C-alpha cells in the first residue's frame, strides 16, 4: 500500500476546456503540503483504465465536438467506471464531463449522444439563452464542511435532469437547468457539477472533501490537517459579495425590520 | 438616407461637440446614442464604403491594424481606421461617424476595420471586405461566444465569398481550416532557418501550453508537429490525411531579435502553388516590436499591405515610423521604470510573460485583472496561463494583484508556487503606485482590457516631469 494517492485525469487531450488543470493543481498542492504523495495519471482516449491502481477520477469539460469524440469511445470504459462508482471511488465531473455521466445528451437537432450511464440522468440542449455567469450554491449534501457555500462560474447550453441529491441549492445563477433551483449531483462518491472557475481553488472545503474521500477509499481514515486558507476564502467571499449574498445563512438574515415608515 | 438616419447622425455630432466642450476625449458614447436613435445606422454607413479591409482573429488585432494603417494611409490616399481596440459595433460606428458629414455621407471611402470575432456577424451583412486578415484563432473569452467551434463557424462565414481575399496564418491549423472556404487565401508563416545557430526563433515553448488546434480539423487525428513556435502555431501535418501547413506566400523571420536593429526578413513568393521562388522577392522591414507574437503581427500586416499593392519600401518606411499601440509592452521611463502590457487570454499572457522573463533584472510584477464584459466575465483562463514556468524562472520577483478579480489572481499565483507572503492584494488600481518599492525595481503591470486605458493615464501622471511625454504613446 506504499504507493502515492493516484488521481486519473480522463482524456486530458480533449476535455480541458475550463482550466481543469487548476483542479488538479489544487488537489496536488493540498496533498503535498500535508506530506501526502499524490500523482496525476493522464488517461488518453482509448488507453485502458487500471482501476486497481486508482483512488479518484476526474472528468473535465470539452467543446461539443470534442465531447462527441469522447462519447464515441465511452463504451469501453463503462463497466469499469460503473464498478468504481458502486465501490465508492470518488469522482469529480465538471461541465461536459458532468453531462457525460448520464444516459444521453440530446442536441438541439434532436440527436442523442450516449453517455456513460453511471447515473440515471439526461441532458437536453434546449433553445433559449446559454446559461452563463457567476454562480453560488448552498451545499447541504456534504457533511462536516466549514462552509456551506460553493462558488464559481457556469457556461452551458444543456439542461440537466436527474432524481438524485443535488450538490446544492442555487443561491444565485442557473444550476442544472435554470428551472428547479438545483445544481449538480452528489451520488455515492460522485460529484457532478456545472461549476468551474476552476471549481476547487475557491472551494478548498470541496477539495479537502475529495482528498479525504480518496484517502478513505484507500483505507486511510485520519482527518486532514487544517491549512491556512485565507486567500482561498477571500476569493470565495468576493464572488458571494459580487452576487449580493451575505456571509450569514438565509435564516439569520430574514429578521423583521424594525423601522416602520 | 432616411430622416431618422440623418437625425441619428446629427445627434452623434451634438454629443461629440458636447463631449469636447466638457473636455472628454473620444468615446463610444456618440455611437451608442446614434444607434439608439436609429438601429440600422451602422448598416447605412458601412454600405457607403468603397474599399474595406477587416482585421480579425483572437490575438494581435490591434497591433496588426495599427501597423497596416501606417502602411496604407497617406495624405493622397486617406484611410479611416478604428483605433485603440474599439472593435465592437459601437466603436466601429463611432469611427465611421467621425468622417460622416451633416448630410449623412461618409467622406472617406477607404476603411480599415479591426473587428471582434463575434461582431463580424453584425458587420458582414452590410459589407464584404476586399481583404480579410485573420491573425490567429485561440481560446479566448469563451463565455462570450459559447465555445471555440462557434467562433470557427463565425469566421468561416466571414471568409466566404468570391470577392474576399483571405490573408491568414499558415502556422495556425485553425486558421487554415477556416481558409478552405475561401477561394483565394494568401498564407503567411514563420520561417526559421534550418541552421543550429538560429537566433531568430525566440520562443520555442514548453509542451505545457494549451494548444487548441492540436487536432486535424479534417479527420480528427492528432497533428504531428515538426516545430512549435507558440500556442498551436508551428509546422505541422496530419499523419492520417492530407491536411498540413500550406505553402506560404509570405515567409518571415526575425533578425537581431530584441535589439533596436531588429528586422523582419520577408520572402515573398509569387502567387503560384510552387514552393520554389519563381518571381520571388526578399525585403527587410524594421521590426519595432518585442516578442515573436508581435513578429507575427508585423508579418500579417506586411502580407496584407503587399496583397493590396503597397511597395516594400513604403512598408519598411511605415514600420520604422511605427508607434506601438497603448499598453503593448509600453514603457513609462522613470524611477521606477514601469512597463504596461495587455493580457487577455492564456496564449497572449504566456507570450507576454516569456518576454517579461527575458528581462533578467529583479522586478515587481503587478496583475490587474477585471471581469467586466469586455474582459470576459469568466476568469478561469488565469489557470490556463503557464505561471508555473514563469515563477520558476523568475525567483525573487514580488507580486501585486489588483482589479475586480485580484483575489483570484493572488490565489492563482499561490498555487503556481509563489510564497503567499510575497503576494500583495491592493484594493484599487491607484494603490499599485503606493506599494513599497524602495529599490526602485522595474515594475511590469499586466492588465486586462478595461483596466488598460485608466492605467495608461495613471502611469503617465505618476511619471516625474522630466520623463513626461517620453512614454511611447499612440496619439
């Protein structure tokens, strides 16, 4: 068991649209500073996935064309990844990668692009505006984190629907489909989300959650040492501020006003 | 011209006069107001142009446009141009209005326009350019255009049409993919010498950088590169099909890079399919700019000017007199010396940083990162910049972050390996000048678009009197 913690980065040559390398840099740096050896294993499209050697999987976003190219090769990975999910391996899927987790993606023209079918979920490109902008969610699905908010940027035409727990409730922005006020997906070890920016730098609690999960998957249960995240939270707070969300929870802010005009 | 259009023209003229009285310079406000009055005004004015040249692409538009303007414009043959990167429809309209008389007639018939990729869609129904210059296609501001495939589609539309000559970059596979729709593409490209004592290839970069065009646009196979220049630019071929870097009409290489005597050596090949020079010509153009990315801009402008029939001697003369646009490695002499440069996407930022790294002095680097619409709302591109390489090669550099996204930039630097104690965040841009710098270290200020013009005036006013006016400025 004396090998480094290994994160598979799936198809980096195609799915690298929204600075996913930022997510990897953050995972690596936050592991190394705690004396945990972490190795990123790039898996190019077509190369085999050696599950026994892995502790976490990261699936990023690509443009439509690249996503279709990936989709055509997905069947060979399906059973392996399905097994990994059931076994509780943590997996982070962002933007296009998130869409690929589901049954299919329906394009504007009505074509179906088949996904990994790891979860029962579908995405539809619906006519109307692209869902673009800064986003903040209240993340209730992750126990024991220091903060409840997750912030970042979203940019997608597809609207996603699924019956699982979301990653969080939208405080500002669009989320999965701009309708039901929910963002992302959290099922077993899988976190799917439209939030990039990249996701992990400004959300260190999420980064540490994933690291903890990956270690637990390896059988290491020690909690992680706390880090000085002043800069991280400053950037995080800044997005909340831009979106007009106060630091306090909604319950605390809804006090009745005393001024009677 | 309809009465409403005339009214719109008059409104803009009154606003311009009003702004002048108030001591405000040229802005896009007259254009904005005129279009409020008459939405179709840009169309009515664009249709009056006789000769139109458009410069578009991701990076290098403003510098290429300024260079080409210097080569084309003369008192006998006046050209109108939109300057300072005002490349959205309001900026273009404001430019045209400057040369529109009270009767609504455009008084200059030759127009050179820098047009933002997404704005092409609004310009093309009104006018097809005689020459379209496409500098490069890189990942930029994806939130504005959707994704890069969409940009390619927009540009293909622009390059279509029998009357348009496309002048574009052979070293960029995405430009070449777009060019297939054009009937008479003219290709320029970089031509390093084969010899090993090659000094002209300035930056052959690390394999880390984002390369958008690394796949064959025809068959999807991974392109194989014989040489990389920067970004996805290089000498490439598809191992699966016939797609490869096309033959060049204009091949350029930089002599004496980085020195005052630097020149671009251009080999021009007669418009044949033959690589071998038939009626070829070689000429030298003074290269007033730093960096390989700027050599591409000079080569693009030179190729376009030659395509339009400008003589090599006039091109050389224009380049010699050329004054760099604001905020492109613009030096503000003083104590300390400050150097301002625009950064707006990963490839551009990488090029600027590699030029900064060539300055071996101990220095301060300030990042001013805004996320207004014109900057791109999404700042995730900061994570695609190769800061790790820069940080590693530039020890004992101090960093300052400002702008609406200062905190994001600071975080990016921290994860690139900068000690958190060496990163300072300041609340507003003015405070950049107050950061302790007793040793008067040179200060590089790298800024996104909307902070650039305020910084030019800020840095100019910060100069001691004896240095004023010595800054390179395009007025």
